[in-house]
């Protein structure tokens, strides 16, 4: 399951562009905490601590225990806004959840094994790179393993074929194809060029028909 990481979240009272810029220069990231049962709250987290948290996580689904002034709050890192021009993190959204509250998450698929279809020249194609699941926070996996050891050419692995961790359910229907082994593509041969006409002597011109003999004179 995904690890639950601790991070201190201090209250943030100042708002506006100027206040946010000063906050970032001071080494903090502006953030907000919200949830179905939790009113939105503006907070700030330490830039170095949160950046290290992102870099050390093996999954895009990051569970944290926010250390708030009001107590600990379990949350899912919902969105991270990056500064693509200057680098760094601009803002973070934390989705407050409860341990007994089912969550939805996109979990990456991890392919394992060697498909016989690939050995036969087939192409392994991932129709889905992630699988949306439902589970309690304690059961949230970092990834889902898909064994392709029996995958033949022209066959696929469906959602129903994947063994999910205990307590985890797929949101997609069981017949949906996740991985496919496409048949090898055979390139059509280029048509042969027409053979040039053989060079030879020109056929002789047809001879002129002989002139009709003059009619006999009557005596």
C-alpha cells in the first residue's frame, strides 16, 4: 500500500499575489486543504520538505498526514501546480479524507514477465497505463502488477484477468482490455517495375496492293 507521510502544515492568513510571492521567497508553498467533510483551509508547507516528499514517492498517489494546529488530518495530494518557466512548485491542493472513507485513484500498471507473443514478433501495446480503483486509504497500492507471461499474439489482458490487492476494486468493467499483443505488421511488397520493351527492327511497311488490271477493250 502507499505509505502515509507526515508533513507540517501551518495556517496561512495572508492572501493576494504579493503575500504569496513573499511566502515562496521565504521557503514555503501556499496550499489549501478541503474535503467532503472538511471546510477549505489555507495553509503553507515547507518547500524543501514537500519537494523531497514528491521525489521520494514511488507513486503519483501520495497520502500524507497533515500536522495541523487543530490536529492530524489524513489527506491525498490532489494537485501540484509547477512553475514551468522558473521551476519550483507554485501551489498544492490537499484532499482531506478519512481512514474509513473509500477513495478513487488512478494507479499505474506495472508489466512483468515476457510475453510469448512478443517472441513471435507481436507488439505489446498498453491500451491503459493506469487503472482507476476504489479502496480505503489503507489499501491504496503504489502500483498494480500485470503478468504478461501467457500473452499470445492477437490476444489481450482484460481488467477481469488482473489480480488486484485485497480490498481494491477496479472501476472499469471486467471485459475492458488493458494490454494487447498486436499481430506483427507485414509490409506489402512494392510492385515489380514493368519490363522495358525489347528493342528490335521495325516491321517492314505493308506492300501496296497491285493496281487492278485494265478492263479488256471491246472489239
